[in-house]
C-alpha cells in the first residue's frame, strides 16, 4: 500500500519483475531510486505481486520495498539511504529477494530502508527507527539472516494492531481494513511518504529527529 502510493505519486512503474521482486526505477525528492516489492507470497499456485489495496498486509515481502513488507528504493551512492519495505509477518523468505537486489545494484545494507507492518503498534501508528532486531517479524528475520545476521538498516514501521478474539494472525493480516480505519490509514501513508522524502532530502539523522520537508 505504501510503496504503491509512493510509486503513484512519483510516476514510477513498479511492474517489472527482477530478482523475484516487482521493481521500478525513478526519482523521489530529486534522487534516483529503485522501488522493489518482493513477490514471495504464493496465491492459487502462482506468485502474486504486491498489489495496491486496502488489506492489512499485502502479499509482498522484503527489504526492498501496509500491514506487511515488500518494497525498496535505492538512490545512487551519493544520494542518501536506500528505501525499502519488509515482508509479511508470517513469511520467511523476504531476504532472498532483498539480498539479490542489494548485491546486483551494489547497495550497502545501511542504505536500505525496510518498511514493515507492526502488530504490536496501534493501527496507523508510524515509527522510523535507525536499526533494531526482527521483533518476531518473519520478514525482517529473513532479511537479517540473509545479510549474515546484520541488522544495521533503518526501518519504517506501520502499526496494524493485533487481532481480537480467536482470529489467527495469518487470516487477520489478509483482511481488508475496516471502513472506520481508512481515514487514519490514509493519513499514515501520507505521513510515511513525507518521512521518505525527508530522509532523501535531509538525511536519516534529521528525519529521525522529526525534521520534515
């Protein structure tokens, strides 16, 4: 959802398949980037690229990359950190696509911004972190494992809350957002795009401190 919204706002086509990801090259905030959405989720026996929608977690995964993960943006060496979105909370192979893309485009781990959902934060809560562990998120765990245990990459986390009652997490994240949630989800997407612009324009440190363009 976030990467799709970012791609639309910048006129970037993210339909090309490369390294098991839907990718698109373009510019964000005047910086050349690569947006990528790993397509590691199997639906009906076929790979399903992360499509635009209103689901809590879209079928997407990886450090190239909302409830979920799976897209990334990569500026050239002098342009700032790479941007990305992580993987679905119940998937474990996001790192395959992420590492393949990072190696191919020679992107250091520190220049990847991983976007992931966050079951432990209220719906539409947005948090930017400089680094951290996987926190039980299988997509982030996969990325860290494929990078040899290294977790020194920034991540943008969007809260989706936890299911209530007896609903399991896998079913919960594939549900549509409730209509009553949509206004705050749209606000979270806009806030996240503003953060990405700020990272590319001002740098990660200033964005972490709350500075916005």
